[in-house]
């Protein structure tokens, strides 16, 4: 994160214990104003606990969390004024119409009476509800539109920080695209924290990613910076007419340290291989040059493949589990979550 950007969220050494179980262990991070951040972790890693503490729904055992300079612990009501929270299973009243519900929520959020209509119309416009679903009964809406209602509720009071827990869960591809567009429209206007298990979606929509495992932050940075930190190799996709046995021989001449990660036969006689090579090896041109020499291979494609956020996630969490096992002390029951 750019150090010149002011922070909307500052978390310092946040810890949460349930008896002998430590759900969060000295977690610290910052989120800049207008930044969209993905908050990732396996089930039980501490994601929901962190979000509930930030939202003032749960007290921390120790440490501190500030929202726009306001302490969540000592001034929870004031801190909540700066937050819009959309829980994973958003409990919406099924018998109310969308506009009616949002007006009700605006009153609860202490939106000034003279501002309620403007704020409701604004939130519905941003979430594309105004012309499509303003007077629809919530119980008759699709899952995608219900998620939009939940986001409209979260942004009603124009909070500086919006927290969304699994905003695209259960949605079809078209609905996911609509929510992605909506989240992108908030960038720069509000700080957005998104918890999700749909890692490709996080990579597309977030400026930065924080990965938590076993109650501790194990990675933080942009997807590109995390690739450099956790994936010390390059990958290439190669499509040509050569079976696995023949291609293994060919690969020996392409460069040192090259491994065939996978090979899939296609229906037209071609084979598609994924090669793993040393980081920054720049082998693309070499692969094209060598394989083009033999016309019988009918080389069709050579392309460099960026490691996915899912691969980064797996490496980061696996590394933290391994480090935990090697450094674990017998008297620390709280390491088990």
C-alpha cells in the first residue's frame, strides 16, 4: 500500500481468545482510504472474527482497531457510524419492498430526515435497483438482487469503510459480474474489505490481498507482489503435436530446470502442456525458437501463464502450517483452531 495514502482502518496486535483457543493472534494491518482489499483464509482462520471485531459486533481480548481514527473498543457507537457491514447471510425482511426497507434502515442509521430520500435514491442508483427493483417485494427477488439490496443497505450512510462477507456467494456468473461492477464503482470513494472463497473474483476486483491462517496474517500485498514472494518460478503453456513421452525428451533441450507440470490431449491430435521453469528465466522466445525448428510438431501456442491467486493462497497457507508444526511448543494449546 502507498505510504502516502491516509488509513481508514488500523489494526494493531488484535487478539481474540475463546478459553484455551486463540482465534486471532496479534493480527496487525492497515487499509488505505478508497482501497479495495480482499481478506482471505481457510475456514476457521479468523476472517469472520476479525470482521465482527471491526464492525463492533464482538470485543477483542487485546489489541486495538481504529476506524477513521476512532477506537472500536472505547467508542463503538462512534466507530460504527463510519462502517457499512454486509454479513454473509444477510437477514432481509421478505415482506417489505426494497425502497420501504431502505428507508427504514436509513432511519436506524440516523440518516437525517431531510436526507433519507436522497440517500436511498443514491444507494439504489449505485446498486442498479432504482429502475429495476425499487418497488419489488424483497421475498420475490433473485439472490443477485438480494445481494444488491444488502450492499445498498451497507452504503446508505455513506460510510468511509464497507465490509462485505461473501458478497458473491451463491450467485450465477451474470450476477457475479454485476456485483463486481458495483464494487469497482466504490473504489476511491470508500474503503472496501471483502471476504470471499471465490479467489479469481478477489483477484479481479481487489487492489490488495490479506491472507490469514491459524489466526495470523501470513501474506499481504498486491497479487503481483505476492506472486514474486510465494511463487519462485515461471509457467508456460505449450500446445503442439507431441505425446508425453516424446515431449519429455524435447523438454530436456529447452533449458535447465524445466519441469512438465501437466499434459492434456486435445480432440484434434494436439497436446497442451504446462511447463514450470526457473523464475524470470525468459524462456518464452527459446521455447518458440526450438519447437519451431521441427515442422512435425506443428507448434500452435506458447504463452506465459501467471500463477493464480489460488496457487498463492495454497502456498502461503501451506507454508504457515509447516512453520507452525516445526515451531509448535507442547504447552500452546491455542495454536490449534
